C-alpha cells in the first residue's frame, strides 16, 4: 500500500469521466483551482484580491 501507479490513476480518471461527463469536468477543475487559491491565501494570512481592490476604490 502506498503509491498509486499509472494503471490506478487511469482507472480513477475513467470513473470520474463516467460519473461527471466531459462537460462538467472543466467546471469542477475551475472550482477546485479557485478553492485551492483561496486556501493558500488564507494560510498565508493574505486578504483576497477582491477586498484589496475594494479598499483602493474608497
């Protein structure tokens, strides 16, 4: 038990493709990417980029 091999990764990707379909996967990845970006910013203690823009307008 430990590492995932190439075969296991391909099987997982095939199952994800069957479950969500080709049209939903880009939306899921975009959401995942923005979630990771927010998590990294929160871990660093940075404010989100949107709130920084709002402060400069006032």
